[in-house]
C-alpha cells in the first residue's frame, strides 16, 4: 500500500498536501499524520453552523474527530481567520511537516475557499511568488479555490509576513482592514 495520501496535491517544490472537504467521506488509503482543519466556530465543530445550511444534518450525524494529531483554526466560511497569526503559524507548521515527508491534510466544510486559501499560502512557502499563488492553486487543486476578496487579501497578507522564517508572523495589527469588510459581490462573481 502506498504511504501517500490519496488525492494529495504536489506543490511546486514536490511537497504533498491533501486538501478536501469535511463534508466528503475520508478517502481510502493511508490516514494523515497531521491535519489542519478550518472551522466556522470554536469547539471542533466542523462545517456549517446553521441548521438551515445544506449539509448541516449530515455533518452532525458524522461528527469528525480525527485519530491523528490535528490543529483547528476558527475561520468563518467565505472569510479570513479570526486569529490571523495563529492561522499563519499553523499553516507554516503544516507545510513543514508535509515538506519533511509527513502525510498532511487541510480541510474545511467544502474544501474550496478556506482550504484553497491555505494551499495558496503553502504554494508561497514552496517558492511561488504571491502574485502567482492563486493561479497555481486554481490550476492544480480546484478551479474555484480561494472564493472571496477577503481570502485573496489574506493570502497577500500572509506573503508579507515572511512566513518561511522561524519568527512568528509580524505586524501585530493583523491583516489589512479590507479583510473585515463585506461586499455584495466579488469581481469573480462569487458572493461574499
């Protein structure tokens, strides 16, 4: 049996990371050594937070509790992480584990917006310029990855933090204020 996670994406430096949606069944094959999970609210409660959201009952029936080491980041759907510095440090940690050969997965409810945002940050860590990270993720992971302006702005903020260094991410004031603003429609036609 292969030791590679089924469905893993090979980053430009050769690092393998699996992105997926928590709503989907866990793929067959080897289990991750480490998972980075992006959830809408604290308390290890993955996925949608409203019973009116499709998929809510299915997630509650199949509560996801991994048997491997995991970090949970509070990151609202279609938004940016609640604690940008914690998220940046967790992304660097996950990337380094994957780079060292660990089986690492990143997942959010659907596997596109927040997961794609984290993968774009990992692509930057793998050496791709920030201006090309979004295109790389959309071409190699999912065409609709990184769904909103806030998520794209957060990738830009992450790139400015010198994320590859051992120092914690810089700017104590956090990400640009535009991350907190909501807009009716994204230029790509994706609702915020």
